[in-house]
C-alpha cells in the first residue's frame, strides 16, 4: 500500500474545563492512504468531530493535544500557525458539518469558492474554471450557483457546494465531518457517490459520521469510536458482517432493521473515564479482567479490536 | 395548476413609502429640503454681501430671516452655514466610524488581553463627559491641524465608543459561527477572515449607528462653534451664526440666532426620526443599545 498521506500516532485530546479535564480522544492511531476511504463512526460525544478538528489543528485554546500528526513525511509538531494555514489551505480539504451554516450568509457562493481555490494555489485565471468543473461534477449549474447567496440554496445544494470544495485543486487529504447530517435518503446516496469519487481520484478520504448506512456504502476501512477510544477497526464490509467488539455488535443490533435493541445504560462521563475497558459497564460479556486495565488494541487479520475477548485470537468472531 | 404571481402594481414602491408613519414622511421631506437647500445655496439665495443701509432688519418678505448687524441676509448665511455643518459632521462621523470599527474589530478578533485592554479604554472614555473631552481635543488639535480638522477629529474621537462596542459585540457572536471554522479549515488567515467574512456582516449595524451619529455630530459641531472653539467666522457653521447673533440679541434682533438654531433643530430631529425608524425596521433588537 502507498505510504499514508496523513498519519496520526497516539493522538490524545483533553479539554480543560471548570469541571475538570474532559478526555475527548485517547490513544488514536490513524493512517490515511491515498485513494482509500476511512470511515469513523461513533455516537454523539464519542470524539468523532474532535478527531476531525484535531487533524486540522482547529481546536480551541483550552485543549491539550498529545501524540503526533504527520503530513506525508513532515512532522506537524514543528508547524507554526503560518505552516498550518498552508497545510489546511493546500493539503487538507475540510468538508464541514451543517453546510448551510458553514457558508457565510452575506457572501455570494461564487467568489467564496474562487477564494478557496486561490488559497489552494490555483492561479487566478484558472480559479473559476476549476470551481465550475467541481460544481458540475456534483451536478450543480455553476452559472446559477456563482451569483447565489447561501439562502438561495436548498439544503441539498448547500451540501453539494461544500462537497465540491474538496474537488478544487485536488487536495491530498479530504476530511468530511458528518457530510450527510440533515439530508434525506436520496441525497445521502448522492453524497456518498460524490465522496467515493474523491477517493477514486486519489484523495485520502476520512469520513466522520454516525450514519451506519453511509459507512456501509462507502466501504474502505471503518473505525469505531466510543468514549474517546478506538474500539474496533476493520474492513468496512467485515465489520458490518462480523463485528468483533461487543459494543459494535450491540451497536449494529440497535439498528432498526436488526430489531432496534437499544444498548442499556449510558456511555461513561468523559470527565471520569474508567481506568479499564470503557464499555465494561454496559457489556453483556464482561469478565473480571475487563475491569483491570484498558485493553490493548489486539490485532485481527484485517484490523484490530480493543477487547480482552480477542486477546491472542487472530480471527473475527460473529 | 400554476398561476403566475400578479405583476407588481405600478407605483408600488411609492405606495409602500406612503404607508410609512406620517412623522417619517415629514422628516424625510424636511431632510431632503434641507440638504437640497444647503447644496443649492448659491442658486437659491446668492450671497449679497455687506449693506450698511439695512443693518438688523427684522424678517420681511425680502429677507425672510432678517439681516445681521452688517446688513447681510441671514437666510443666505444660514444656508451656507448649514452646508458647512453637514460637511463637517459627515467627516466627523466618518472619523468615528473608522476608529470605532478598527477598535471593535481588533478587540473582537484578537480577544484575550487586547480585548480587555481596549474595552477598558472604551469604558474609561465612556465614563467621562464626552463633550468636555471633545473640547479638550479641539484645544489640543487646533494649533496643529487648523480649525476644521480639529473639529472633525475631536467630534470623531469622542464618538467612536458606541461603534466600537457594537462592532465588538457583533464579532463575538460572528466568531462562533460555523462558517468561520469552515473558512479557517479552508486555510483562511485572520486578516482574510476579518476582511472577507466579518466586515460584510457589520454593514447593517454600522450603517444604522452612522445614521444615528450624524445628527449628534451636527449638534456637537454647532456647540463647539458656538463656544468659539469651532470654525473661523469666514467658514461659519450654524453654531458660529448663533454665537454671532448673541451680540444683537440684547438689541432685540432675535432672528440672527433663532433661525440658524431652528435649522439645527430641524436637521437633528429629521435625521434622528429617520435613523430611529430605520434602526427599528432593520435591527429591532438594538433599541436599547443605540441611544447615543
């Protein structure tokens, strides 16, 4: 496999708050390879969006960040604000959550997109053609979009506009934060298609979502986050067919088509994470050793799972 | 079945205007008349110079505002003075705008100790009597910059506080909007954020504040000129005329001071009425904040 375009090692994010430190992410490793899709799923508060923002260095000031981030071979620990701006502009494309509010309501969409293309290093004369091509590839009429204000757009159009941001100037890494929230089924399908196109064009795509259907459609690799930790990472198909971690099993069974059985209990408070498996309190297969320490990410043949049940096992269990 | 929306009736715009409150219509008419009269002063009422055979003539058909102690027509003087007053106050309000927006943007964008420091400065000046402050500034600037620039600067420097507060407040809320994170995620620098994303948002609030600032500036300029701290007599503003008229007041010639005073009153009330109406239409939530 190609060397990763972006990689993260042992990433940890802690927010200093009045009620004490809140652990939003801990011990995350992530490799984004060119031309592949990596989906991160998890429920609200599991740290998904923080992960996207941590990759882009868009976290607020009260955050302590541990671990390393590499763009290609470059260690971004050494990057100053100027370099980060350049990295965000040229190398990482960010598809923000809730597209309607991500577009400045008092600016016409055309000039806004042209500005972004310019920031990506597209020449002034080539900027609008590049933007127009990107808009066409998400089935929008460039001339109509050009002079529109965001409030002229429907939710689906706004979503496609921000998706097209990732197509301008072919950035190496595309990070999409909940690209389908608030869209209906038809639009989710189209967005999934547009995102899949991005990976086909050679971008390393990271999609953050709580939409399991979207994850399944996108394929690639899926990581499951729960209470700041990575619990399972597998090929997407294998994860959905034969989840290994009890949490993922329960999560998939909670889907309406699988009976809609809710997982009893609540996720742990991020201010007071247990010093052992974060899912132990809700797990039906809990053992004494689950409450001893945080389990390691045990390797499976197509990924890994953070569960003592799989210690030493090289095969996913159904 | 689809039906076309009916074509807008002719003169719809005019009818819409006519539904506004009578006070607003009157204010608009008065203001338009005053501005036109000020601009067209030379056509309407050519300056007729000194004429010692008709000194201190009371208002008559020939001289509706009477004449002054050198026989000059007070109407002709007043129209010219009004032009000066309008120009100076527009400049002064622009100075206030420039300073207020700059300070507000700095405080709102940089935040932290910069914000704290700038806002304490605003509080400090806000707690002083701003007219006394304006007088102090005029006295400081006059010898260096000349009278007109000194007046503009002093009125500007004593009136930017409200603008700075409004702009900072707007920015504090703008900063947290998702499109800012999106822009930064797209690689926007701080300067680009301010110019391309923040400033376009400030338009309406700043415009409303400006319109409300204008009558205030007219009033302040006149007050400074009345005290002899404003413009020199050969560039007389309305305030100068009122001050000059005082001397003749005891001789019974009330018209030299009263008519320019009425013009100031009319202009301020008209501007204020329109500005408040506009503010309430566009930004009803600022009713309380913008009492200048």
